[in-house]
């Protein structure tokens, strides 16, 4: 299926990229005529790179668990899930602190636990100290937003846009103010 998606999207990407580039840089002729800029060496940040390495490792474990849940037909979309991530080390949560791991993992929520991971929790041999159990968003009383498809507790909190989350309602209000809605 992924191959099919790539075959369908690959021809579109250069055109979409070109359109986005020209929208942002109207004085340019084409993105494809641009040279890659030199990256200043002072931008290198080893601590930040290490943090994102841990984020990517955690995301790998979460997405692995999501794929198994999807294959078992427990969920359809990753947005139907609220994973519980069991950590052996409290430092790992601090390392990814300040980031919305649910957004990064493309789920409707994500909880951390320091309890022992239950039997059958998903793990990866090359990522130690992280185990994941997938929970369903609907089982937690969350409702699907008609705009973002995320499951949240605040869908319907805005009377003007009753089928969307508060975050999406705020965006819709802004678009309405700008005359784009």
C-alpha cells in the first residue's frame, strides 16, 4: 500500500513544492533553480540533536505499536489511539519535555507511565526502556473532530462550530474574520 501511495504522490510533490516556494518567494523563478544555502557551523547543537534522537526512538516504538493495533483492526487511523508509553527512566520524559508527543506520533493523546509495562506491551529490541500499549480514544470518551479528525474532549464546545474541537473552532473563527470562510 505504501508503494502505491508513493507512486501516486511522487509526481505531485515537485509541483506542490514549487507552488509553496513561489508563494513564499514571489521574486524567485523556481525552487528548482535555487542553490542549497551554506549552514553556519554555529547552528550545530549536539544537545538538541541528542534530544531529537530520543524523540525519534520513542516515536518508532509508538508507531510500531500503532501498526500492530491497526493490523489487528483494533484501530483504523493512528488518531483513534491514545498510547500509554511505559518508561524505565524518568529522565526520558524530561528529555522529550516541552514537546507534544501526541502530535509527533500523530495520535489523539499520549500518556506516560513509570509502572512496569504490562505483559504484551510493544517494545523494540534496539530501543531500551520504552514499552507501549495502545488505548482507544473513544474508550476514554473522546469525540472525533470533523476538521482535524483528532479525538478530543472539547468537540462541541463552540456553539458556532459544534462539530469541531476548540482548537479548530478558533482557527475557523480566524478564517471567518479574514473572509476566507
